[in-house]
């Protein structure tokens, strides 16, 4: 799955009352900075856990799921590239733009992650795991 705009086939799993998304294949983002960012197969992400005040009225849908996956993966402590939180948040904004997400909504999402993302940045690895640790709902 190559290209700057990956469009994987997303699957859903429910865990502890929350919705999580995963893809069975790797997702490759071509980076304008050189090396591609490769999200491993079955990486779980929550589709954008942004404070509700910034996302009221926004739906979680396929249009932004790839960008949310990228953002969540860059927040991991074991992310294979050196990156700052500011850069990770900026990647979400940039790829959301590539995905043609409406600019006004994208600004709200970006404000949410820049203001509310510090907590996830500090503790990140605690709630995101490889899907092989869980059984997907059928």
C-alpha cells in the first residue's frame, strides 16, 4: 500500500466500551522528509481522541482515519524516528490536508491535539497495543 494518501480497509474492535480501528496490512506514508513512515499491520488506534470541545459535531469517519493512525503511531515511545510532539501534531494537520479534510474542521482537530495531546504524549504506550493481544469482535 504505497502512496502519500493510503486508504486502507479499516476494521473495528470494541474494547472496554471504546471503539478501536485497525488494518490488516501495513500502511505506508511517503514522507517529504525522506524515509517513509510505516505503520505495522494490526496497529490499534482510537480514531482521534481529541477533547470534545474541539470536535463537537465532527464525525469519526474513513476520511481522517489514516491521518489519525499516523498521529497515534508517531506518539508511541517506540516510534522508530526521532520526532517532537509538535512535529507529530503537525503531521496530522498536513496529512489531513492531503486527504482534503475541510480546513475549518482540520483546524479544530489540530487545536485539540496541540492543546489536549500532552497527556497522551506523556503516557502513550499504556493504552495502544498490537491487535494480536485481543480478539476482534465478529
